[in-house]
């Protein structure tokens, strides 16, 4: 049986993003749970805002094709999304939208096929990005992704990390580890079926 490959990314381009910091912590937890974790930065895959006329004229952006290939090479997703106005970030939504577009004969749903996903969020606010995860869950379920019921939110995230970007609260670290272990376990079961 192959080791599960899990793609980890945050829906933020900001260099000091709290969600990117959390995504790095999550990627390490996935590795500790026995899977292979690939952390990517969406800043390395810039794409224009989705526009049907642009797609019709030029097809999919090259970075979309590159990112589709990365999705196809992984068994599961661990998405860490900022909350913008009680929803997902524009970057996260735009990325998922472009990935879902058909490319020639290839269905836009192929990169999502058979995927399991775990969701996390970080926010300086007291809700920790919880409201945005509701929308992210709906989007992924629309693509037939199996989204774990468990999720993790990090409130007051601007105070949560030490200088070396490790979480100060061990209870939070334990919760992230538990979610990573669950993601690996479910992904493994699906691989075996």
C-alpha cells in the first residue's frame, strides 16, 4: 500500500499569513501521522480572477494546469482558509474555481475525484475563521470531495505562535495532530477500498 500523499495549502498570498503558518504546522502533523505532505504556496501559482470570456479566448492559465497536475498527484487535501467577510478568501475561491474548469476532454472534477479533505482556519478574531469554513465545506462537497466532519480553527491566531512559528498551546497542537491522523486514516481506508 502506498503512503498517502496529502496536499497542504493556505488560501492566502500574504507572506506573514497566519493561515500559512498554520498550514506549515499542519503539514508537519501530517508527516508525523505517517503520510507524505506537500506544502505549496498559492503565491507560486498566480492566476487571473476567473472570467468566462478569458477562458474561452485563452483557455486555462498555465499555472492552473500546473496546479491541476499537483492535485492529481495527491490523495487528499488539507486546506487552511482565511475568513473574509464570513466566507472563504477570494484567493481560495478563485483557485478552486479554476481547478474545476474542464480542460479539453478532461473533466474539471477529475482533480477532485476520490479526494478526502480536512479544513482548518486561523484568524485574529474570536471565531478563528469558523464561518468561512462552512462555505469552503459546501464548495468542496459540490465537487464530490469527502470533507471530514472534524475541523480545526485557531482564534486569536496573532498571539498563538512562538517566534519559531510553533503553536504555544499544546492543546491546539494535539487537536491538529488528531485531525491529521484522522485525515491519514480515512485516506488510507479509501485507498484500500
